[in-house]
C-alpha cells in the first residue's frame, strides 16, 4: 500500500475537519482507495492555539516546511482571501506541489493565472470544496455529466442566506433579526457582507459556469443582487403566491448567449429547490442527455467541506485527477463565451405596485403592462389600508429590460404612490 504524505496550510474549522476525518476513517480510506494518507506537516499562523486534536504531524509557521519537503506531493490549501492566500498557493505550485483548495474567490477571480501556472509546472489544482461544501457538484459537472451539454444551472449556494430567508419565513422576522440569529448560531460571520450581498454565491456560479461551458467568466459580467433589501412583506407576498424566496444563482445557455445572475428569486413551492431549507445548499442541473439532476446537502461546515477536500486528495494522490484535468476546457483551453447583459435576461417577473385606492387603477396598470409587452399570468388587488391598495402581478417569461422599463413608466406616470418592488420568478 502506497503511503502519501500531505501538507496542510490552515488549521481552522475546515482544517480541523480534515484532521478529524483522517483520525477517524484512515482505515476506511486505505480499504477503499489503497492509499495511506499521512498528514505529515501543518503550517499555521498560530501553532500555540489550543486544539483538542492529535495529528502526529509536524506543526510549523514557515511554509518552507512544506515547500522544501520532497516527500510531500499534495498540499491542502485552506486559507481565505485573495492576497496572502494567492501567494501561498502560487508558492506551492512553483515548488511542484499539487494543490487542493477550498478557496472559491481565488478560483473565480484568478483561475486563468493559477491554472496556467499549474499546467506549466505539471501539477494540478483540485477545488471540489470551493463550491457547495460536501455536495459533489464539480465532479458531477466534470465527470458524471461529461457526455452532456449543460443547458442550465440553478443553485442555492450560500447557507447563510438560505438560513436567513428560512427564518424570515418561518418566524415572520425581518432581515436584521434573522441575520442576528444566524450570527448567534455561527452560520454568519461578524461581517456577513460577502455572503448577504451575493458575492460568495457569484464566485461559486462563475466556477460552475467555467466548467459547464469552458469559458472565461469575469465576475463583472454577472448580475449580482443580495438579500439585504428583502422585507417580511416580500416573504409574505411570495408565500401568498405559492412560492418561496431564495437567493438563486442561475446560468442558462441560450442560442443568443449565456445568462448569468445571482438574485433573490421566487421559487414555486412545488419545485424541489423550494424545499432546501436552513443552511443547506441545492443545485438543479438541466442537461441534454441526463435531463434534470438535483443535488442537495450541506454546503459548508467542517466535516462536509473536509469531505470534499479529501475526495480531491484521493483523486490527486491516485493520479486520476492529473490524468484527465488537462483535457478539460476549464483548465487552460478556454473558449470565447457570449455573455448576455442583464436587460436581455428572459425571466418571469413579480411586481408589487402600491397605489391609491381609487377606481380604475388596476385596469390602468393592466393596460400599461399589456402595452409594454408583458403577458400577465396573475394579477390581483390585495388588502387595502389607509386609502392605499397593493396590486400584485406575476408575468410569463419576458425580456427583463422591457419589463423594468414598463414598471418605471408606471411609477413615473402617477399610477403608484411608492416605488414598485420587482423580483424574478424561477422558470
């Protein structure tokens, strides 16, 4: 049985999960893979921090402890950010080490540079853990669906946002109260900005799109909307309409080009993604031969993410990853991809108009929508209060830019008494 020495950079939550699995299931890994995975060296900023774990590894603060060790072919890179983390990853590649990373920002923002360097050095970068934690979505796209053209990806890819939206619906809370609960339980960071503003989800969507369509996906090409402005009224309205709001990452391949967006979206209650609750993740894939595929599970946390990390370690240590990764377009052979602007999205829409409670307003709005090219699926007037009424509209799929122009004209034309709320609806 071949013994494989591993280096670990970063002994935080996920690093601790890696140690736990290796301690608990080393025998299982030997039995299944024929590999004896040996965690030889850990590099961490704070080796003196109290950790209730035994490793048998050498613990150091200097990266040279890994870089200069010819026995270590594989390095697990569990450092966040895109500055120091990038320097560490680049140093490992230049030292001829294969790298397994969970850093989605690095792959999304610097993938071209990093994959090119890896190819030049004859090593690989494996990154299953960068998207959806313990859900093997990278492997599904890259390997399981290799004989398919990917038509669309729709995903709940951020457990923090999903937990907040779940609590807003279940408890009737506002956004701030639900966020505070998420922070209290450790589901949200002290500064949750990258989660709640959609950036974290956008990084993951860019990675999935890169694999699915083999093209460069600059983050600037993505429409990114977070959940910070959602209210209890939005959540209640969605429920009334038989839907649930999710922060949805959507990539759809159309003849005209590729749609990419992250935005709060009404998902019908009868769709499986609507049932992905709390801090779970879910990804719906539509492909040419396999048809619809749904993957759900824990998208973060020590053990789920460590599970994905070690799956990559096995792939790299066994040589499977190196034997195939160079043939995939996402690695170095990227093709041009036409990316559609936000206005060209084809999506169903929801709009909530706040109007004066007087005769004729409902008919006037319906006429304006029709004149603007919107095919209305449902329209009704909700409960009136204080001489105001709420008119809620759901459309059939249409060009988003045209619908927003129509809504803007309704708002500026004196038919509404407050800005109209517009949300997308999942197709």
